[in-house]
C-alpha cells in the first residue's frame, strides 16, 4: 500500500512538470523588427522601413503584424492589434516602424504579451 502512495506522488509530480513545460517555453521574442499592416504586408516586404505610418493607420482595419528575420509575415492577435494601433496613433514617426514583440506564436499568429515601439 505504501509503495502505491509513493508511485502516485511521483506520477502527480511528473504530470505537473509535463504540464508546466509548454507554458514556460511558449514565449518568444522578436526584436527590432518591422511592423506593418496586414493589407500592405506583401507589397512592402522588400522595403518595410519605407512603409509610412499614415498608410499603416489608413489600413489599420485589417490588423497589424511583423516581418520576421526570414521575411515571413506574422499577424498579431486582437490584443496586439489594439496595442499596435495605440502606439501608431501616439507616435511622431513618419516611417521606419520598428518594434520589439514578446508573445507566443500559433501558426502565423502572435499572441502578443508585450509590444514596444522603437
């Protein structure tokens, strides 16, 4: 009977660790990357720093995202889009919209934890 209790304790401990690992490993960071609106992401891929803040605000309804180091467009989730819009509306930058992003990636969507305009 005692060995069964020990075995149950070990199994519970292993299960707890196994469940905690994905949560700890899920956060990723993208630093000094171009932020663009979804509508213009394909056409500005070659020169994202030339994309204007005014255009990004005009096309804001489609949402925002980043071009990662490999040139892939990763969309922001709802929270990220809201934060991106606030940052752009309060920015005096005309173009060269670069950000630091922290979050978890699910396919081509980033679930944004933090977003900082550089």
